[in-house]
C-alpha cells in the first residue's frame, strides 16, 4: 500500500469571513474521505476583507448596506441562507452567549492575523488551526470584539497559549511587517477573495467548495505531484 501523499494547504482567510469557516468545515469533510490517501498540513495566511476598518468597528447590517447596497430585508434573507449553509457544513453561526446577543459587528482583524502568525511560527500549524477555529467561534458565536487585544489574549490563553508571549506578539512590529508581506503576496497571486486555498504553493482552490470538490481537487494534485516526482 502506498504511503499517503503529503500536501501543504495554505488558506488565505479572514476571521470576519463566514465562507472561510464554511470552506474549512467542508475541507475537513473532504480530508476525512481521503484518509489513507492524503495527509494535509494546513496553514492560515492573512487576508483582510476590510483593512481600513477603524478600531471601533461597524455594525454588520450597516456594513452590508454600505458595501454591497443591500436592503435590511435582503441582508436578513442572506443571513438566513448563510445559517442554513453553515448548518449543512457542520458549523453553527448561532449566538451562544447569555442574554440578548450584542449587535453583530465587523472588526479590524490585523492584530488577529499577527496572533495567528505568531501561533504558527512558535507552535506549529495544528496549534495555529486550533486558535483560528477559536477566533471564528469568538466572532461568529460569541460576538466578541476581534480588534480588542484583551479579547484576543483571552482567546489565546483559553487555547493553552502563553498570554505573555501572545501579548509580545501583538506588540511586535516585525511580526506586523510579515503579515503585511503575506497580505501583499495574496494580491500578487491574484487572490482577491477568501477563502483561497493554495496546495503545495501551486494549485489554487478558490472559494468555499463542497467536500467532493476538495476530494477531487486534492486527488488530482496528489497525482500530479507523484508524477512530477517520478
């Protein structure tokens, strides 16, 4: 029996992007079908959907109306559809906190991307993925402020990461420069939307796909890589 093909999947993503968590959930389903065929290392790379978002954020409804020109009724219909798609993918966007949910907000995510880069460099891809998933939950399910350093540190600490190390990472200008370079790299690769998954640095899978699409794409990549290796 052949050894599984080892693939690296770089995912350009933003914590604000619901399609990113949907795409990741679908990818996981696809990888489960490829057990024994493919071993994937997943790394998260930075993409800011709203890089000019001020620190105080913007209400989601107002943001959608301003950016996409949708009426409140259209926005609500799209949200209902997204909730259904999320449930089918295995991810719930339902609020999990106590009492009335706070307003859904869009936040500046640059600091979150710095934290994720630190997690990858210092602790590896599995820990980075665990942190990314926790940040998705903090935003979509708990409606926490993703531009607030204290919130980011709380999330990191809850995942077993060193709070002091995470705090130093948020203040690290060199780490910020790395994030900026990787954001620019996405544009150089003509990535203008997320999620965007790049396999082994060469093969792009854009958008959130169905599990079967990921299965077929990754099988093709594995076959091409095996043929190239001789």
